[in-house]
C-alpha cells in the first residue's frame, strides 16, 4: 500500500504511426490512486495507468 498524501499521475502511451515509437504522456495529476482510477473509467481511457509521483521534474 502506498502512503497517504502521495500524488498520482494519469499516464497513457502516445504512439506514432510513422515509426511505431511510443512515449509516455502525462494527462492529469490526482490526490489519490482511487480518484485517478475513477477518471480512467469516466473518461474511458483504455490504456491509462495511475502511477505515484516520486519527485518534481523541472526544466
């Protein structure tokens, strides 16, 4: 079980028909895994996945 207070991001694969390359695309951030999974069902994101945020990425 993942500790409370952890954020989860909803990700999906974005694939190119030209070269068959796929990359992960972050769609949204959520306050819990349950909320994230509910969005997958409500939005019918068939290849979505909820993963815990492990850090902040900065550019």
